[in-house]
């Protein structure tokens, strides 16, 4: 995030000052905007640590909205603090260890933690605010799902997004089907999921998956351009967001039921499947 002036943050500003934190947050009071930037270690994926930090962040935002009577935030932007990478998805190394140890409980608990965050994002934290995903680098698997869960997706040209889980005989189990099918229909959603293909942001924009396509290096500018338009026509934009919530409802139970199928499917993977997963783990490590 190179072009945005970073301003003083709120009660959870301690995140930005701790080098060991994997989630950095900044507050722009001019637009009541919170920037939420991921920097997972040792791999740019959803580690247990960053999941915990997301839960902490959500609790802090909801509490600040309660105290301010809904005035503190109008927008939350999810982005990345790693050059060329948005997020590469689930922690495959952790998945493999759970599978090899026959530890379904911990694998499913991981999925629940992801679903909890995803559902909060879909429903803009049950607050009167808008969540925006700014994708300036590659987004794979759960990284793509996290972007899809935002109310608005802004992506720069040239980035790659996709759901590679089918390559190791699994499927994306934390919301991809629910989210994609509501954007492009069930047939196209299944095609995207079962292909395992990486799509360019340009292709996804043409499909209707991405809302705003930005020139390379201009993502932050597009965020502020969107916010200025939304503020200018706040009644219209706010009403459309509420209509979308009604027409595209995704229940928590729907996400949990799918996560159960995902966890069960994970324990049907063969040695060959796990070897392929191992190659993707190496790819995650190389993108740190």
C-alpha cells in the first residue's frame, strides 16, 4: 500500500506498532476508513495467528461502533502488505499435519474460525458500514474467498486469482461456492471451482466477479474514488447495499454445513493428493 497517507488509528492501533503482528490496521478519519493489511508469516496464508488477530480486530471495531453509536467507521478495506501477494489461502502445511495426524477436530475448528470471519465480512460486521477488498497481488483459495466476501471488490490489472484446491483433489470449503454462485450463477461458479485455473483480474472483471478494475498501482486511488462516489450518493449506495443483503443472503448454517463436507473430504485424500499439496506448500513458502 504505497500511495495512501497513513493516519492515526483507533483503539486497536497497537497492531501497527508490533512487528510480530500479522495484521496491520490504520485509520483515516477523513473518510471514517480503516485499512486492514495482511502480512502473514512464515507463509502469506491464513495462519492461526492472523485468524486470531482478525477476530480481535472485528471485536474492536464492533465495540468502537457501539461506543460511537455507529459513527466511527463507514468503510473497512482489506488489503495486503506483501508485494505481489494478496493472500494465498489456507495454511496447507497445517492442513497436511492435521490430516496426517488424523486430527479432524482441529481441522474443522480451523474451518469454523475462517467461516466466522467470512460471515462477519459478508454482513459488514452487522454494522452500517461497507467492506472493500483491494486486491493488488495474487489471491488463491481462501485468499480469493476472503475477497469475494467483501461488499466491493477492487482489483488491479494483471493479478491472478483462483481456486487451486481441485489440483489436490479437494474443493474450496469456506464460502467460495456460496459467494461465486451469487455473483455469476451456479454453473459458472462450478466451472471456476472445478477448473483449478488461475484467472486474471481482467477475466474476472468481464465475468462480473470483480466490481472495479484498476490500473496497476492505482488500487488505492480507486478505493478513494469509490468512497467519494458512495458518499456523494450515500442514500442510493446505502440502499443498494441493503437490497443486496436481502437478495444474496448467505446464512451461517450454510457456510458451516459446507465446511463440514470440506473437513470430511480432506480425510479422503490419498498419498498422491498430499504430495501435490506439498508442492503447493512450497509455492506458498516461495511467495513470502
